[in-house]
C-alpha cells in the first residue's frame, strides 16, 4: 500500500515541509525541507531518511526524543508528544509534586532558568511546570511582576501601566 503525507508549516518568512511517503509495504521515507518564502530555490534545511517499515515504531520514539532535545537547545516550548510515549519522554508525568520539588521549581524560576530546561530537570512537560508555577502563585507569563514570595493573582491580567501605577501609589 502506498501513501504520502505532507505537512507544511509556514513560520514567518520561512516554510518547512515534512513529508512521509511509501511506495510499497516495506520502506518509508521521511523528507524534511525548508526554504525562505521569497527564495524557494535556496534550501534552508533538507534531508531524507529511508528505513524499513518495521523500524518505524522505534524511530518514532527516537524522533520524539530528538525534537525534545532540539526544543531544549532552542529554548522553545516542546512539541506535544503522543500519549503512548509521554511517560517515556517525561518520567515525572502524572506523579504528584513534593514540597521539596515545589521549592526547587520556584527557586529555578526566579533564577531565570527557562521553562523547557526546568521541565527537563523534573522529567515533566513544560505545561505541567507552568501550571504548577501558577498554582504556587508565580506566573511564568509575567515573571517581572512575580516576587520570590509569589504573584498577586490579578497581576497576570493587569497591564504593566496599571501595575506600575498601583506600585507608585502605594509607595507615594
């Protein structure tokens, strides 16, 4: 059975395409290409991987790990992995947070460690880390308004001008 799946993703002025194809039931080819929108003839990224169809399941896990590592290096949010590999990628997924980890999480956040790196340290997803920080009163979306002893719950909704005006009024 032959198939072809193409996923094209425009990112700003760049376009990336991932194509998965098979012309038979024995091999599958994964092709990655990327280019500037205004210069499609000049590739930014390109590569092809052809492998036996029987090797796809372990490759899927390896690719998820590679994407996770790439996200950490680039200091960006990680791709959402499939549910069946979530536990392997994030050993702490679903486990309860213990007070010692909560304290360490807060300290790392205020020391400026990225959410992606913190998540990797705790074996959890970046969303889990963000959620726990919010539960502890530290809003990762607005760290400039989160003192080490916690954020006021409304600060994530207030504009910087409003927060600054409230601070100036309280000090004046």
